[in-house]
């Protein structure tokens, strides 16, 4: 039977452009070997969480232009403490014990990296939220 850490490592997806080698520094190595694979693995839940956030705040997001939507994502991810804590928890739940120990020693910097990765991922997937808005509008019009 595999340990929890072995199971966690086994479900991680590979991120080909997230290189780790002997010259990669500690935090960069952690980002590329741990945070990026977790972000990729958790992409669907990150999108769903932000979609729920949009709905909870009365769909204001859908009334914004493209640039304003990007800023809205950035402000949400960086300034809404409940949202930030939820995102951090999603990542931390996928840490091995050793990764968690490394996190404790570098929490401030790793938290910034988690938030930036999430912001970049949500902004890169902005079309998902626009598509969801169009689907929701057509569903409302259907009798």
C-alpha cells in the first residue's frame, strides 16, 4: 500500500516547461516541481471556484470589458482574503510532508507564488468565464 505522499506524487501531472535541474534554486525548484503541477491538476476546481465567486457577487464580472476583467481577477486573487485562503488550502492539501515543511519555512514567498500562479491561470482562461456567461444567458432566455 502506498503512503499518502506517494499517492500525492503519483497523481501529479507533468508540466514540460517547468524545468528543474541542479542549478534551479530552492523556491524556483519548489514552484516548478510542486506548485505548477498542482495548479495544472487543480485547474478545473480553480475555474469553478472563481465562477462561483462571480455568481456570488451578482455577475458584475460579466459587465466589464476585457481589461477590466483581467484587473477584477487580479484584485480578487490578491485582495480578497477569504478567496486567497481558499486557494492556499487547495494547494497545501496537495503538499507532501516534506513540501509542507519547506512551505512552513518559506510561507510568505510561497503564498505569493501560489497567488500569482492562480492569477495567471485564471487570466489565461478568461474565455472560460465568458463562455459560461453566454451559456447562462441563453439558459435564462429558454422558456
